[in-house]
């Protein structure tokens, strides 16, 4: 089909409107067809990163720290707030 004689149909979206090449270059994702393989890869990567951050947060031990006592031995102590007495 010739693009000049193409009539807009439902579902064409912005592809059917006249626009400049600059607008199409800046808003590239509005004019390309969705790629399911890339979408699946991106979703897996995003959820893997979120899962890894949740795993690291769950397994981090932020409640204890190592302290050197006056005799030189290393002791694990629980963190205490300056605001609690």
C-alpha cells in the first residue's frame, strides 16, 4: 500500500498521523511495533533485580556490628540508638 493513500484505521495510533522526522526520532517508541521477546527479557531482568534486592535486604544483618573491646578481642554487639535509654 502507498502511504499517501493509506486511510487511518482503528488501532493505527500515531502511525497514521503526519509528523516530522525529528518528532519520530525523539519519540521512537511510539512508532515501532512491540517486540515480545525484548519485552519478556526486560520483564525478567527487572523482576530479577527486584528479587535480588529483596533477597539482599532480607539476608542483611543490620542489627549487629563488630566492636573491638579494650582487651583487643572482637565482639559482636547489637546496634543501639542514641535516643533509647
